[in-house]
């Protein structure tokens, strides 16, 4: 019995290219990334990330405000 199995999936070409570029930059092959994903699905008994509607993703202005709010250099203190 084979220790590995083939997985075939169709994804948008640009998505595949962009994802492989990111994976290459961190030294991970696409097949290894898929194996990691599958292992996490088994461990967590579900998707290893939250799935939400696009409307819940902060826009550029909100992301900038969140970054500024987390920046310790921009925190202002008040005397009490």
C-alpha cells in the first residue's frame, strides 16, 4: 500500500502563482504546505482558520488605524 496519495485541485492561476511565491520565500514546497494544512484539519477537526464574509475584513483605513493604535510610540498618556 502506498504511503502517499495524489491530490488534484483547481485554483485560479494567479492565486497559485502568488501562493507559491510566498511559500518559496519561506522555504516551503506547495506539497508540504498542503500536508501541513491537512494535518491541522485533522488535529483541529475542522478548518485551521476562521471563515468569515469579506465584509468582516478591515479596509485599508481601518488596518492603518489598528496599526497606529498598536504602535507604542503613538500612545499618548494623560496625567491623572
